[in-house]
């Protein structure tokens, strides 16, 4: 194993659960492999990685404002160069999976694909489905992050995969949540809700906003949304036009959202599809009640089909409205669900799941 050059490939490291997992997994594997290389265009993320890691990134041009596809192209060129230099390599890919698989097979290099989100979000097109099926079938191993995801990959692509849950560092989350922040927006006499997600179509914030518009004259609430993305202006316009300025606030991405989650009462996720949403695990680690869309994949698995929280139909603002409206009808049930979901976190133990990555790579 120590003779191999392990390459972890993620051409564009942004803000989100996938990126957190990539950094955690990279730093863990760096302690197990003598040669570990990270390839990305995101030079500004270098300080997040262990000094043991060989960090390869272009440095002549700042690519932060370039498209993802352009970053993928630059990343693939760097990957090809590294593989040619080090023939005895294994690639663990977190992004641009199709391109990476074909490049590795062209260069006769073993490749493990870590797929991050449900095929429901990216394989509806017939041609895409065929391409993914072919690429997945020739990859040396596929890793997914939920059991439901594993079933989907088998059903859609007739490919076997390995399920490894996201490694959760519960102690770190709790420590980070203790940082003092001024959140005057939250009120004691209100139900204080929070949502942390990119402001993109996948996260379906319009369902969230429409549900809370209907709740405006029914319950006292504050809804804090933390995130940034292409839908921000659209959301701000909706908030202003519907006179929700006092009830709903959007904060740009912040490095540490945990003090905000800690001060809230309820965490809400409205995604149309996921893989295994880290943010739900983080909210549960901070003993927050969770209301989540029953989207593929992950939420129902995390909440054990509603035993550890509330699930609503994805994309259905009326169903979300009803679930929030009836939230406080049984306080004992709420506390029991919080305790139950907290007990289930053992499945996402950091050490156990990181070792699963190591054992899988040993077999390759």
C-alpha cells in the first residue's frame, strides 16, 4: 500500500458537505499512505490539508470566477500529468467522475469513484444515464454515502457499490458551536428556524419561503437562511414583495454556522435530492429538531423514516406548511425524537467510517 501514489481528485473545492468530507478523508489517508497527492484548482484551500500531502494546483491564474467545467478541464490536465509521472497510482475521485474514469482507464490507472448525490438529480436524461452506466461499470470501485443511494445505483446502472457513511466529527461540531455570536434576529417568544444550504435549485428554497409565507399570520417565527448562490436575488425579491423582511433573513456563507444552529429551535432542509446531507447530522449533533424533505437520498435514512424527526414531501410547500404548523402540538414527542436521532449518530462515527475508506483502498 505504501508503494502506491494515492491521488485524491476534486478540481473545484467549494463550500458544503462534500468539500468537508473531502478534506477530512484526505487528511486521514495522509497518515496511512507514504505518497498522497491532492489535485484541485482551489489553491486557496491548501491550508486545510495536512503538510504530509503533496498539493497540486495551478498558481498562475485565479480560477475562482471561472465555470466549473473549465476548472474540471484544468484539473484533468493536472491529473493526467501526475499519472504519467507516477505510473503506480490509484485515483480516488470526488468530482468530475465521468471524465476522471475515462481518463484513468485511458492511462491504465485504477480509479475509485465517490459519488456524492442521488442519481435522481443527474441521470434523468437517457444519454447521460447510458454514459454513467458505462463509466461506473469500468471504474474499479464505486463509493456511495447511503444505503438508499446504493440501491439506486444498482437499479439505475446495474452496478454494485460500497456504502460508506459520511465521517462525523461530533466533538469538533460541539466545540465550534460554543463560539459567541450576536444573533439578535432570533427572538425568545418565537419559533426560531434555520436552514444552511447553497442558494441553488437543488436546495429548493422557494418551497421553504412559500410555506413560511402561509405561516406568517399563524405562528410567531424567525427563519434564518445561511448560504449564497445564484438564487439569492430571487429569494430576496420574494421576501421583500411578500413583506417577510422582519421574519426571514439571509446571511452569506460563514465559515462556522454551528453557533447559529445551536441558538435555533428547529433545523429545516428542503432539498429536492441529496446524497447524505452532512448538515442534518450536524444539526442532530447539536440536539436540534429536524424537519426535512423526504428527498432521495439520505434524510429518511438519517431520521429512520421519521422516527427521529419530521419528513415532508419534497417540493410540496403545503405539506411543509402543515408539518411546521403542527410542530409544537406534542412537546414530549418532540423531545423523544431529538433523543432518538442523537442515539442514531453512532452510525456516522468518524473513525469507523474513515477506516472503511482505508480498508477499501487496501483491497484495490
